[in-house]
C-alpha cells in the first residue's frame, strides 16, 4: 500500500479534525445519550411541502436556466431579491452588485479568508468564537488573537488594549471577526455602545470587520438590540455575511456576502476557482421562498418554538446547576455557553465519562478559544433536543459537574 503522508500538504497535515463533527459521528444513532452537542435546526421547522412545491414551480418557471451553470456572483434576480430582503430585515441598503451569493456562509468564510489573509497575518476574533471560522482563518495561515466577551459581546476595551500591544504589527491585522447577535458558541449579543466602539476602533486603526450574522433573523425577546454592524457602517469597513441555514434549510447551502463593490469583485474572482458558482436551482428556490413569504413564515414559527426550548434549558440550568457555573442567557441563536468555575474542571477530559456514564453529550469549549484557554467551558445546544430531553439532560449534566 502507498504511504500517503508525503503527499499531504503542510496545511492539510496541520489542521485538526473538527471536534464537533467527530463527536457527532460517535454519538449519532445512540438513543440512550442525550446530546447538546449539535448545532443544527430542528427539522420539525423545515417547510417540506412548501419547498417541494417551490422546487417544482422553479423548474417549470425558469426551465433550463434553473438547471444550468450560472453567474459566479449569483443569479441577478436572486441578488435583487436578497437586496430587498436585507433592506427589510436588517436595514442593510445594498444593491445587487454589492452582494455575492456563496455556498453557505462557511464558503463565505473561506472566500473572504483566501482573499484577505496572507500567511502570518493576524485575525482578531471574539473568545470564544465559531470553531469553523477559526479553522478557515487558520487554514489560510492567519495567526489568531482572541478578545474576551461578556454578556454584551466582545469587550472592546480589551480589543483596543490588544491592538496597542501589537505596536507596528497592527498592520498585520486584516480583520476583526464578530458574530454580534446570538453568538456561536457563547449565546451573547453585542450592545449598542460596544458596536459603536468597535466601529470607531476599526476606523482609528484602519481595519476591516467581518460580521457573521446567521442568527439575528430569529429573536426571542422583543426590543432586543439586534442592529447589524453593516447598517451602522459609514466607511465601508464591514463585510457582512449570512445564510438561509437557520431560517429555511441548511442543506440548501445558500449564503451571501455584502460588501463594497471593489471587495465583491475580488471575492468573485476567488470564487471562480473555488466552486464556479453556488447551486443554481437552490438560488432560485431561496428567492422564491423569500418572495412568497415562506421564509417569513418559518421565522414566525421558529421564534416561539426555539424560545420555548431556550426557556426550558435556562430553567433547568437554574434549578440544577451549582452556583459556581456561569452561563449565558441568549436572546437569539441556538446555544447556551457555560463556564464551570471549579478547580481543575476539564470539560474535554470529562466528555467520555459524560457520554458513557452519564449519557449526556456537549461540546467542550476549549477549541472555541483561539488562545487555548476555556478548558472549563462547554457549549449546550437547545434547538435540536426535545423539552423532555433538555430537562433530563441538564439534570444529568448537573450531576456530572457536581460529582467531578
Ligand atoms: N457562522 C456561524 C456563526 C455559524 O453558527 C454557522 C453554522 N453553524 C455558520 C457560519 C455556517 O453556516 P452555513 O450553514 O451557512 O455554512
């Protein structure tokens, strides 16, 4: 047999498998284990019948165009529909030429990284932050600097300190990556002052901001602060990205980036060599789902549905967890994040025991922390498990925390 190791690139050799995906593979199909490890929508919210109908309509209406290769930036009618959608939902006023459609927002992370990062450049992220984004930045050679968060999002006073400490190296910082609403994994949301401060800092140090916004379309508290950074950006510093994964169906793999035309053109050229274009049929389906109000319907259903699950999880945590556990209280998103302030608590080290003995799974928080801390943390998903599983699973987890 061939020894393949000499053929594998340095980049591929250095990346670690995603802890979450490996873990999900192990516990998949094990009915006795209650899992808070996923990050996926509840399929009960997938509008199956309506999507089947729309797919039929789209193929009939657009004929061969729906099944043919299409423009790298995305189909113009679809980008126009997205332009209206973003103005209505997020107060982002971008014309179709400021938008590029991507294959999910994961592909947007990859394209932005390939376009902006040279090996040795610095990307600043929240700590903790979205694992697969950290992976995409690292794969492109970025060095990561994490800025701690609290319940109001990235602590921008710490961001400024870190930038000052960098001295001349501040020129190597390409962008600051933030998930302002319903953050993954922390479940936190940035307040107005922090957003303003972040934009001021970006301006002062001449930096770009990458705003990842998959969760703000579904919000659990009326009046919550959810304005997009892009809608507040007067200098063209914010690169905005989002996806239909949480408001329609992740399997469609449709996301988008909004930025100044000059950047969009760069992303377009990179995308030509990444995947030519995103799935034509799915783009038409998404546009039709927007125009017919299907996405609005899913959002309307998802809000009370996930809010109830979030409430069940927060109530169960309040009842069961010892008081040395700090946990977030999300107004959006799919996650509660917890730090266990007990000497030597190692969520990663305990996971096997949790699964085998306590029959409960979570994602250890360490790998969400770009600087290697956070071993005492865990991410708990509430969108996928049932109410009963949430109550029972949290009780099991509380037992593990107390007994470890
Ligand atoms: N960014 C964040 C913050 C996410 O939570 C996710 C999905 N879990 C993604 C990006 C990727 O989403 P998509 O399905 O659009 O690739």
